[in-house]
């Protein structure tokens, strides 16, 4: 009989702790979400997201300069358009807000990776992520699932992604949760000379109550009903794996789990099942909860944030989309 070796828990100095650490957070993991809107010298703080702003393009460039100096490798760009309609037609215009912002950013900061969100919710007057089917009842005030015309939405998303690519985006990120959206985007990009452009799909995007502050930031709350009809039930795990598998089959280069903190098990399962980079979106509700508690003095923001984001890496993600990106980059310096 050989004696059973029971490893002792050694008292570790800080240097030894660093040496033995299994998961390390770095700036290389970070993507910083930014919101751009029309206007000049606009830097409007979002009331429900302390320290996060909507920017006009001139102000956005100053913010991006700071991001670049902090060695954050990428930003994720969301647009707030000047006009909205039923089908979100301003989302794919050459002179749309995101398209102009991408051109301006790439001109000044060519080495920064610019990822663009591809969804119609901020561009439609109803705030839904696709073309809404005509409802039998005229009463749209009830909180209920809304039916989206999937097939009519897909070409609009394709046009939006292509317009972002033509403006100079380095990656597109479809978030509408429409069936077949990755395939349609891949076809549109490949057919127009953008075979090299990667797609980061919001593959496992849950119908979450953590999104509330984002809807203030993007000015995209649903004007009737809710998004449960096309976003995933937060109780389902196997469904998430099926959605990820379909997106990979259709041509996704990176898959995303959104939100992150309450879905670490999904991140782990995706990472174990698929050999593809996994992104985790630490969403507005996560950010605002910690900010509010920190402002009350109930917890230490820096330590909590580092712990939260490290847990996401430990679960299996390698890309962290987070509103704390600038803070983390500063702390890690």
C-alpha cells in the first residue's frame, strides 16, 4: 500500500500566489462597449450606468484615444440613430451613425479593433430586434411575447453588417437572435469581398432581466410586449448548446454567452463542447448593481470586479465584453 499524498495548503507569499495562479486577467481579454449618437460635443452620462456615456463622434474619438492609450485591444460599437422606423432602415445607411463612427475611428486609430453590433432594436420605433408581424389585437400594451418575421428581418441584418464592413469594421457581432442570421451575414460578407471578416455571434443570448440599464444607454426599450419570443429562456441549458452548434455550422468564428455572471455554467459547457473562442458579455445590470453597492460603501468595487471577470475566464471565456474595461486596464497597470 502506498501512502495517500494529501497536498498541504501552504502559506503563500504574494509572489508565490502569482506563480501558482491558474487564471490570470489581462488587458488582452477586454472589449469596451461604446455608444455613439448624432450631435457635436455630446458626452451624456447614462443615468442608470454611472460612468458610462453616450458620445457624439467628436467626443467618441477622445474616448477612443484614452482606450487606445490603455492598450485595450477592441471596442464594441452601438449606435443611437437620428431617426427610427418600423424596419430600422437607418441601420444600414452609408451615412448612418455607426458607419460614420467606424470610418472616423479607423482613420485615427487604425490598429484598434472595431466590432459593431448588428441588431435593429435601436433603429426601430417599436424597439424590437426585427420586423414585427402584424398583430391580430391592436392592444400592444400587454407584456407578452412579440412575434417577429424572421425571414423579413434577415436581409436587413445582412445589409447592416455589410454596411459596417464597408465602413471599415474589423468584426461584426449579430445580436438579434434570428434563426439563420449568421449564415445570411456570412453569405453577404463573402459575396462582397469580405471573406476575411470574422463574425462574433450572440449565440446564447438569454431573455434576461439584467439588460434594463442597457436599454437606457441604447435608447431601445420595447414599446410593447417583450423579447422572450426570440431570446432564450434563462432556465434552458441544452438549448444554448444547440444554438451555439447552429451558429458554428453557419460560419460563426466566435460565440458569445450573454449575460455572463449568472450563466457561468453555460460558458463552461460551451467551452468544453466546442473548439471555438468564447466571449462573455458582462452586461449593464451586472455593472450597475456593483456600481450602486460600491457607491453605498457596501463592497470594494475593484476587488469585486476582478473576481467577477476572473470567474468568467475560469469558466472558459477568453473575450470579456465589459463596461469596466477602462477601470481594469488602469488597475492592471
